[in-house]
């Protein structure tokens, strides 16, 4: 995870210098890495600067990173709502694998908030998504 964090930090720095439209994607990726590492304060700072483009590009990635961060802070209802927005954005842009991953985060947040019936229904919907296996492989490698 150190290499991923270093790469993401370099990408954010480079995109800030060039004022790249991809800056928010790099910021959301770095925020996700920092959240996974438990550095929630830095993840929040990075995530607060992530904004979708005027055309809405990056909204799904930003909301997914926000959902992960909220989940790590035990703010389950807000995490569920952010994950749902992420899944909707990914679905709108035909990114079914990412939409399914967002649905799984939503299901996890719902389960943690005691809504296991809703969580099960959403998880089942996610698991029926054709692109899920490929997205999990890309995000987490062959160990999944």
C-alpha cells in the first residue's frame, strides 16, 4: 500500500501543477488509500478538495471515497447515502463494475447500521452485476 500511496500523492501533485481535469479522480483515489490506512484526517483534507468537473465527471469516484471515509468514521447512514449516490453516478455513466462496488459499500454501511434486510437486498443486486468480478480483480488483485 506504500507504493500505491506514493503514486497517488505524485499524481495529485502533478495534476495540481497542471490544473488537470483528472485532479479530483487522483484526490479521491488518494483519499481511499489514506482511509484504508487509517489516516482519516488527511483523507478528509484531500477529499474536501475533490470536486467533479462541470460535466459531472468524477462524481462517482468522489462519492465512493466519501462513503469509505464515512464508513471508517462509523457514520453509517451518511456512508450509505454517499455510496448510493456513487452507485447511481456509476450506473449513469455505464460503469457497472464500479456501481456494483459502490452498492457493496452501501450494503456494508446499511448492515453496520442494523438494516440487515436492506443490506442483503442491495448486496444481492450488486452480486448480479456482470462487471463486478473484473472490477474487484482490478481493485484488489487476484487474492479476492
